[in-house]
């Protein structure tokens, strides 16, 4: 499973890229607003740091979405245009995909919505795990079912598990067969952490230091 970071914060993205573990970024209007910059400027900056950057459309009607999607796609070759899973979003997505623009169908909560996304030629489909869990449903099960349906149908749209809120979600998304998992920076950072790793380093360092003491060197 490829790992993406779900943020528009340049410092977080630079750090995550420096760790060598992420190969993409997802953004949405909430994350862009949090970064405090205009959409175009921020997405272009992110695209200079990493490939596969999802940028969301904010219009609602098919024709407006087509114009907006083309404009966003022209910002940078790394951009993937996000459209919501609505009749207008999908109709616009089909036109954009037909023009060779990569689209990410977002706000997906069912296998049927994922089938619609595939039908219009989506490059990514984004089931929102955490938001589904929030209403008492099983977000991970939806990812697993979408992966299974796509495999059975020979669909090549990539499953991007989104709205991953904690490390267990990341493990579950991988076990469910997601192609990509996107998560906030804090969750990415938490993937490294284990008390036994810290304890192991502490002990190895202490033992190493002992070998550096003069009396430890036997001649
Ligand atoms: C992904 O594309 C979305 O931006 C994101 O994963 C949503 O996460 P949230 O439900 O925690 O806001």
C-alpha cells in the first residue's frame, strides 16, 4: 500500500517527503483553508515537493466542474482532480477522464458508489473510512468490499483509503487491500512509534557506550 499524507501544510509535507515514505498528498478545501493560502498557490507548491497531489473542485454543476477541473489540472502535471460522487461530479469526471485528466472520486461510502466511479474512468476512488465509522458504520469493511468487487470485475481504478484517523485504520486499510492510504501527518508520524523500539535503542546505545570506556578495551 502506498502512503499519502492528508494535509496542505508544506512543512509537514517536506518532513514526510524527507522520511522517504510518502508518494502523494491529498488535500481538500478544509485543509487548504487551514494552511491559510489560496488554493492554486498552495497546490502548485505541494506539486513541487511530491507527485500525485489530489486537489478538490468546489463547483457543483457539471459544466462548471468541467471548466474548473480543466483549470486545476493545468496547474501542474502532478495534479489529480477530485470530484464528489454526485451525478454532476461523475458526469464531469467522465469528460475530464476522457481528456486524459486523472480524477479522484471522493466522498465515497459504498461499493455501488465505487462502481460508478470506475464507470466514469476514475484514476482513484476515495472511500472515507473515519467518516463512515463516525456514523456507526464499518469504514474498513467498505474498503475491503470495494477492493474485492474491483478485483472480481477486473477494474483498474485504484482504491485510496481516506479519512484514516489512527494507526489501526492504516493497518486495516492495508489488510483490506487498499492501493493507497492517506492520513494526517500526526498519524503518519505515529506509525514509527513503538515503546520496544525506543527501549531497544536505549539498551543498544548504553551497551555501545560501555565498549567505549577505557577499561572495556582488553589487550
Ligand atoms: C481525503 O481525501 C480527505 O481529504 C480526508 O482523508 C478526509 O479526512 P477526515 O474525514 O478526517 O476529514
